[in-house]
C-alpha cells in the first residue's frame, strides 16, 4: 500500500508542476502537427491527436463562454419587450 501512495504523490507533484508552469508561461495549448501514417496512407490515432482534438474543443468552448452571457441578455430583453 505504501508503494501505491508514493506513486500517487509523485503523480500529484508532476501534475501540480505542469499546472503551475502552464499558468506561469501562459501555455494554453500544445500543438503536435505530426501524425503517424501507415503504409496505405491512413493516419493512426495516437495520444497527440487526442491532445489536439481536446485543444480544439477547448478553443470552441472558450468562444462559446464569451458569447453565452450575451445570449442571455438578448433572451431576457426579448421577454421584457413583449
């Protein structure tokens, strides 16, 4: 059980360091432009592709978060004008 706790502590320390460096250096996303391709030319999904997809989703959600309060204001004023 002690070994498992040590592993958890190490993982927490590494993720904490990653979060601190992310906030310190404003590393909002990571871009990996290389994909693995098999002999027939099809892309092989690897972890970097998953990270890229997550970053794209984060960018889209960030735009929606900015627009969302404006949508609430327009809905509220349309009810008041009726």
